[in-house]
């Protein structure tokens, strides 16, 4: 049997392991955390959002970004301290403005392709992840923003996504709890929401039941070719010391390590230029009846505030947003969390934010915002990584794509 190591047990690694196992491969998942889904796949915005497939490489976003750069509570924050990684990434980001339309259309197609396997796997494995199939309501505060959104709708339609234009009155009908004033919006009934952590953990348990081995608490420190195999060295957090790495030999490997993928790619001679783009979420426990009835069930995306929401069952409300270019830094800053809490207060004044739980995660972002599903320079090395702001939405499609790629060169 062919043994494949999947490095990373976030949403991309676990979906990849599942898809590979379904094809009959012997799979080992390796991760430095104690449990699956403890890094970026822990508490994200929860949206399965083909409607949010627009890539950020456009002139309007860059100009807005420049305006926001030095405002502490703006949706985007850049630490201007010079690092080669950050500025080379930004150079490539600007270069990719020319691919804005194509990449947006390709992303929406991928998001639509992901829906079928994503829901099939959840049903097949009986995973409870607080799925809400009530659509996503995209709202705009200004006429200018709304008009820019019409152009995005045209691109999304080219990729096969239908979303309808809605007036302020229709916004109130679709989500009666929303109190803020909005100029207009778009509604995508085919999108949905859920809890990424619960889904990933549920699918990881299904993988284990099907015979996938999970090696947790191991940090991969080097990868070398050993004849026709690959030797993966790792430091065990439980038993190992950095000077005494242990190793495992496999026939092939798939790198699904989120923001850790760039370092792992360098170990096998590849360049995967992922930058960690920090975002925040708050999860509000809806502990009293007023909070429960005041919180929305339909998922929202406030375009100007760059905030997304998900209702996770009756008793949790998740709000996420902001983009921070500040390296591999997971610190939770009060001045970045505060705009999320204030947004809830403005839009849903009956929701108590007293016990909101803050979280920060790092989006594994490529400069063209497109995930990398590809082979490496060395035979037997594959990638499924770099999903940026849409890893939850795209993961099932990219897992199937990388599995097809593996299958085309190595049989189980
Ligand atoms: C605030 C925020 C909101 C978001 N909202 C949404 C949303 O609404 N919808 C959506 O689709 N997406 C959203 N995203 C994006 C989505 O969450 C990510 O794209 C996705 O979680 C990335 O998954 P991953 O598997 O690539 O990375 P991760 O979940 O980070 O998994 C990578 C794993 O690799 C492991 N690893 C790394 N290096 C090594 C090593 N050397 N050795 C061993 N293990 C290693 C890590 O421990 C980790 O477990 C959001 C992200 C953020 C931050």
C-alpha cells in the first residue's frame, strides 16, 4: 500500500486525508498541535461563501488600504516595519491586479464545486457542525460601495453564482434583527454557515475510524529524499529534544500546513510565498432570551466594515473580520477586537457582549489569493495550501483536486 503523509491537521489537511483515504491510500496526518483544527481552522467567520470569492487584488481595495493604513481601528492594518517577505509579497500582490477578474471567476467556480463533496462528507459521517442553510446577506453602507458590488455580482455570475440585489426594505425582511442603516445589498440563498472547528474535528474522527493515523504534537523539522521515499524528521513535543529528531518514511507527502507551508516548501526546494494575514473573531455566548432573539440567523457580510457573521446554533453568535499584515504574530489586541464588539452593539443592541470570547488567526494568503494545488519539484511532493480568506469554503474542492493529482502519478 502507498503511504502518504499529510502535513497539517487544519481543514485543508483533514479534508485531504479523508479524500485520499477514500481512494484507498494509507494516510498519516502529522501536526504540531495536540488536536486537529487548533490554528486558523479554530474560530473563523464560519461562512461557506461563494459570494465572498472576490480576490482582493484590485485598485479600489489597495487605495482603501492605503487610507486605512495608519488608523488603529480600521479593517486593515499594516505594520510598516520592513521585512523582505512582507514587501516581496506585496509586490506580487500588486502585480496580480491584472488577474483580478480571472482569479475571482476561478475562485467562485471552485467554491461552487466544493459544496457537493463538503455536504456529502458531513452527511456520510453524521457530523454536527451547526450548519445553517439560510443564505448570506451582503450589505453596503454607501451608494458607491453598493455600485462597486454590482460589478462584483457580474463577475460572480460569470463563475455560475446567482445573487440577487436587495433594497433596504428587503434587507429588513430577510434579517429582521438587523438595526443598522444600509444603502442596499445582495442576497445569496445558496450559501451557508457552520462551525469550522466542529466540522474538522468530526471529519478527523471519521478519518481515524477509516484507518488514518494521526501523529499529533510533532513539529516537522526537515524533509529529505531517501531513495524512492521521503524521510520526514520531526520533533515530538512530548518526548523529543530538538537535537534528537525522530523520523518516518513515506512514499509521498501533501503539504497542507497553512502559514507553516512556506517553511516546509523551502525544505523540499519549492517557493510557496504564503504571508500570514491576521484576522480576529469574537464568539458571543447568547446566554439570555433577549440576546438569543436579538441575534441574526441569516449570515451577514458588511462590505465596508469588512465584517462577517454566523449564527452557530441557538446559543452562539460569531463575528469576524479585519486584516493585519504583521508577520507570524497571534497576539490578540484590544484595539482590533473592539470594532467587532462595537459593530454588534450598533447593529444588534439587544445582544449582550459581556462574555464575548476573542480569538486571532492567521490566513495563509498567496499574493494572487489563489490556493496552490500542485506538485513540487521533487517527485512525490504535493501541495494543497494557501487558501487565504476562503479555506473553509474551498477545502472540499481542493482536497478532491489534490487527490486526483496524487492519483495521476501514484496509485494506492
Ligand atoms: C478571522 C478569520 C475569519 C475567516 N473567515 C472565513 C470564512 O468565513 N470562510 C472561509 O471560508 N474562510 C475563512 N477564513 C479562512 C480559513 O479559516 C482558512 O483559510 C483556513 O482555516 C486555513 O486552513 P489550513 O488548513 O490551511 O490552515 P490551519 O487551519 O492553520 O492548519 C494548518 C496546520 O498545519 C500545522 N503545521 C504548520 N506547520 C507545521 C509543521 N512544521 N509541523 C507540523 N505541523 C505544522 C498547524 O499546527 C496547523 O494545525 C477566515 C480566517 C480568519 C483568520
